[in-house]
């Protein structure tokens, strides 16, 4: 390149590129070309410009990908030495290939050389922490070594960088919820801002043999349960499963920590809180059956709300149900407001102890659809003694007729008998 010599006024020739500068620029250009070519090969793109690199440069990518498919998608047993050789071939063309190091590590693992596999995977992680296959292997190995905290950190990284991997990982994390020690390590991740905590609660509630560990995880957080869109059904399922499996004591503790878990509901029988129908989660709020037999809240006047139970002709079943913590109450009371009967129709309250010394004990009321039962009169039935939690059911039979049998009750209360 020619430049003017301002001092003499004549044009002279001086080198603008020194040999060192030229070598540096050439090396940078070559690295850029190689980087682009590797990207092209990774996507299966074959460009004429890179033909001088040789066909083997592109072939190793295809071969390595086929090995991975055989190993995972097709669940084939792949020869260990073949894995190692494929990985080493990949490193020849791309020394900073985390996937090639993963392939080598899998080969060593197949040979039973766990420490060698760990060294390969650790090297791969130093290249990039966003390779899900590498992180998954490191996580599983950490759990095999009982390093729960380390394994969870790898899982967390995978699911944040590759959300699609949650389906593979969440069932494994759900298993960790079962053990108290596992829950202790999960607590730092148990918050609303964690994108995988909500799916974990749902997976654990739906898939674990028992729901009690999920409830204990929420208790061990020592805070209100996350109010996340989509979790309401999970919380409802959690309550029902814990009660059904007998973990009523845990359910009682968890309920007030749920987003809609009003503590007043636990000892409330009429289904109303502050003059409004209580919202929350069955079975601690009234749950109604179906169209054939069921129940609904009805407004009786400006200040009073009652419940109507109904059963279609020829049907029989539990129209409504609710768990109640009776505290010192020993008696359940109500009034019959109105009714419509059929031949052989019936409606009975059933009080069953589900937690306490009297667990399994049961009391049943008279038939409230019997014409001899006086309307408007306070009626009562005893609750099972020595019972911490009682389930109140309304069992109704529609009988024989053209219209449903129905019953409206009001002033539901629980009191200590005098």
C-alpha cells in the first residue's frame, strides 16, 4: 500500500501490514471460516466453499448424530469403543465440541470407567453449560454419588435453558420429594419465580403413590403456597388425595397456606364466610355430586342462605359432602325449610369420623323427607365422640316419581350439646 511522505512532498512506499499483523489477521479469518463451516455442518448444510476441508469434516457430524439417535431414541446398545472413536474423531475437527466429549464419556461409562467418563463430561461442561445431555449425565451421576444439591443444580440448569426437557426431569424430581432429606435440598427452588416449581408440584401430586410428601414440602417452605395460574386444580387434587390416603392431619395444616385456603372454613358447616359462599378446595368446602343427584346454595331471603339437595327419580347417592373440624362441638343442628318427596324417596345426614380415636365411627340422621318430620323445627344429631375431623354427607334417594325429590335446609350449625 502506498502513502505520501508529507515531509518531502514525494510519494514513497512503506509497508502498512507488518508480517505479525498479517499472520494475526489471517488466523482470525481462518478461525471465522472454520466456525461458520462447523455450524453449517451441524445443520447438515453442505457448501462448495468448504470442499477443500474434505468430506470427512461433514461426515463426522452425521455419524455422531446417528450414534446419539441409536443410543437414546432407538434405545440401542452401542459399542463402547465405537462411541469413544466417534468422539475423538469429532474433537479432531472441532476441539471445542461438548457433544464429542459427551460421546467419549458415554463410551467410558459403557466400559465401566466411571472416573474417566466424569473427566470427559467435566471437560464438556467447561466448554458450555447449555448442553442438556452433558448436564443430565452429570446430574444423574451426582445423585448416584448422593450429592443431591449438585444434582439439583444440574437439573435446574437444564430446565431453565431447555424447558422442553422438563418432561424427562420432573418425574425424577418428584421422586426426590418423597424423602425428607430430598425436600430439604428442594426448598431453595420452591418459590413462585422458579419456572419449574409449579409443574413439579403438579407432577408430584398426580404421579406419586402418596400426596402427603407434597403437602409436607409446602409446609416446610414456612410460607403461603405459591399463587400461580393453573395450580388451583393441583391444590384441589392434593387436598382430596391426602384426605383419601388418611393424611388428614397434614391436609389440615396445609389448607390455610393455600392461596384460597381460609382457615375459618375448617370449622364451618354452613358453607358461608362473612355472608358469602366460601371458596376454597374440596373436601373442606362443600362439594356437590352431579346432575342426577347433587346440591346447590339457595338464597332464602336478604340475610339467609340455605342448601337445596335433590335426587332424580331412580337415583341414589351422596349429593354433597364436606369435612369439618368440630373442635368442642358434639352436635350437628339444622332446620328443614322445604321439601318435595317421591314414593320411597329419602334424605339422610351421615356423620363419619375420619381422624381421631373414633375413626370410622358413624352417626345417621332420620329420613328428612319423611312426612312426619316437622318443617321449621331445629333438628339435631350427635357427632361421633373423640373425633378430630368429621365428614358430613347428605345421602339422597330420588325414589319413584316424575320429578326429582328435593330438600331445602337452613341454619346449619355445630354446637356443644347442652
